[in-house]
C-alpha cells in the first residue's frame, strides 16, 4: 500500500512542479532516463533484499521455480499488464511499449553486473 501511495504522491508533486518539455529530444531523454532509473532502482532494492511488491515477487520467484530468466519473466509480466490495460480501454503509447519490452532485460543486466543476484 505504501508503495502505491508514495509513488502516486511523488508523481503528483513532480508534475505540479515541473513543466512538460516542449522539445521532443528532451521528452525522449526523460522517457529513456526514467526507464533506466526504474531498472536501477528495482535492481538496488531487490538486490538489497529490502522487500518486494507483488510484481517484483513474481519477477524473482518464478525464475527460482521455473529456471526461466528474470528478463523473460519480467517482460512477460509487463506485457500482460499492458494487454489488460488495453483491454480495459487504456491507450497504448510508445513509452509504455518501450518500458514493457526493456525493463526486464535492463533489470536483469543491472542485477547481474552489479553482483546483486549472481546468475540472474
């Protein structure tokens, strides 16, 4: 619960304080930076064993049980969430698709290279 509340409040405050950049290059840079920062944050708190939310619990638990990679499991989870969102009437954007396809590989790479989860 705290995760959802803190993320929601943080997003609201950030959007209230910062203007949306008009330059496309800045918007693309922020999108890519946000995806990378999310992967880094995930790798840091999962690797530090600071507790996992439901999605991150599945991301780490399913590979242990099935032998599949974190990369594959996280990508499948994200694509499932995107599909459900679209079926519920949500709109599909480039950033959503890019996030869904890259967060798993980036998180696995950062977990493995950072030595946080050997052989992730």
